[in-house]
């Protein structure tokens, strides 16, 4: 299936609406759940970056992609570990998107593991709607 870039952009722009104000970018170690809303029991939450407002987090979509609008950070990571998945959630931690992660691999690529009380900075993110033409 292919969709137009205009339709793709509309779908991506709803992502900001789904996140809402105060959304979260969570970094986890462990086995990724099978869906963004699946249980994280048994996994370790390494860091949480608060996304103050959706429009400050992701820019408006264009040509089937949406990108990070501003750098943001967690300056006091919760635990030490190697990231294996990340989630973007509502402020109430309801999962909206989930990504694979790793050091040097994954959809979200880290340059090193997370260290408790350290800083985790989100410097870039691009979400591409599949099959836009």
C-alpha cells in the first residue's frame, strides 16, 4: 500500500496529539514488549526525558517524516544499563510508539550505555511513515 505524502504527513501529525503535553521518552533495558502498550514488568527503566509540549518535541511533518524539534535531556538517569528499547508515552505512561535500541544499533542508537545519575540527551529523532510516495 502506498499513501500520498499529504496523507502520510496528516498521520504523523496526529502523533503529537497522541503524546499530548508532558509526554515522556523512556529508555529501557530488558526484553522489549510486543507492543507499545505491553507490560514492562521485569525490565529496568534507565532514563525518562520529559517532553514539555508536543510542538516543542516534534516539528510538523513534511514529505512523510517528522523530526525532533529541540534537544532535551534527563539529567538524573534512574539506573545503569544498556538500552534495548525506548518508548514515547503520554504523561500517564501510556505507550504511543516503541523502538528497538542499543549501543551502536537499533532504531534508537546510543553512543554508550546509561549510567545512573548521569545525563541522557535526546539529540535527534526522525519518524518516517512507511510507503509514502
